[in-house]
C-alpha cells in the first residue's frame, strides 16, 4: 500500500484524525507501536505519512520534522497567525499587539493583522485605525473587516486558503463572527470559539484544526493572557522588530540597545515620527519586564 502525506487535525485517545494533503479527505488513524516505544507523541499540525484503508480508516507510519511548534495551543507547522484586533469594542492594547508580533517573529511565523468591526467605528476611531493600518502594513499583512457589512471577507478567505493558521485575539473582538462569515458551516457560537476548539484547559488539552475556505485549516489561540516574554533575552528583542531594523544600521554604536546610547538612529526615527512612539514605548516596557538577567 502506498504511503500518503496528511496533516493531523485532531488527537483523541490513541487515535488521530488526519486530512489528506491532496484529496482533503479525513481519515481516523491508529499509531504504530514503535511510536509508543520511542516515546513519540504526535500533535495537531504534524505532517505524517499514513496508509489509508477502507471506511476512512488508516495507520500512521511516520511523522515528518516540524518547522515550528507552539505551546498554547499545542500545535505544529503553523504558516501564519491571524491577529484579530479592534480599535474600540474592545479598545486595542498596542503593548499586547507588539508582544504578539515579537513572539510570532521569533517563531518565524507570518503575522496577519485583522482590524475588525469597522462598521462600529466613529470618525475619530476610523482615523486611528487607518493610521495603525498604514504603519503596520509596511511590515505585516493588514486587513480591515466587518462580519456585518462583509468588508474584507473575500480577502480574508484568500489568506486562509492553502495555509494552516492560528487565530488570536482578545475576548469580544469578533473572532467567531468572522469565521462564521467566512465559513458558515462552522456554526460557532459568538464568544464560544475557544470552548469549541480547546477543552479541559486545566486537565487534558483538546485542540482541533478546522477546515476553512477551499483549502485552509484554522485553530484558535485562547486570548492573549499567556504572552510572557520573560524567558527572552533583552538583546534579542530589537532584532524581532523589523521597523527598528530599518534604522539600527545607522546607529553610532554597532550593538546599540536603542535606550541610553547617543546618536541612536532608532530614537531619532521615533522623534521624527518614522517609528510609532507606541512601538518604542512597548519596546521599553518589554525590556523592563524581562529585567536584569
């Protein structure tokens, strides 16, 4: 029998649900005994080699190397993280946003910023959203969306296609509404996305990749509460901010920390409005949180 490639979309007991990379058909597979003997446990997102049998059953033969791995949710081989944000309803936390971008950059995962609920913004909020969108779009894909009016949904659907994505955002930003608008068959209850995709947070974690669009897979990241950069080295943070890297080569000191050194091109860019002051403020707060090693 031929081995085929598939992605693990659900792990339950000693069985795996996988989706074939080519046919998109779903199989429930057993694990060969060698995995247990070797202490190998696949996780959602793993790319595997399997043999398919009748009645959509199969057997996992091999687990391919992972390109990345997230701890929460426990998932591998993510192509992109979709950050759903709102300028208002609820108000955006730029520090939280910048922390998340740094973590994604560290994992070499592409970030997509989705500014949602455009239909609820007043004129001042629209201007603020436009300002943020224009700035962050220099380094990240940005979309403005509304599940109510349909704005940006076609573009979001194209971004999902062919990618394994994880969705992140504070409670109330409209993640479930967006996914239901893109893929009505999901029928996710508003505010219930994390409960749908991840159960038993204090016992056994249950994460599942759901099919979305023509060829996409999506998993939820429960909120922003776990954003902790204290294990990062202070010296590494500046290299994970692409807007800083645009100017750092012009600093007077090669290892400039962009804090106390004179003739710092990054600080000059902040003063000239080329780097958002909120980005620099976030950088300083993150460095302070990491503290003295």
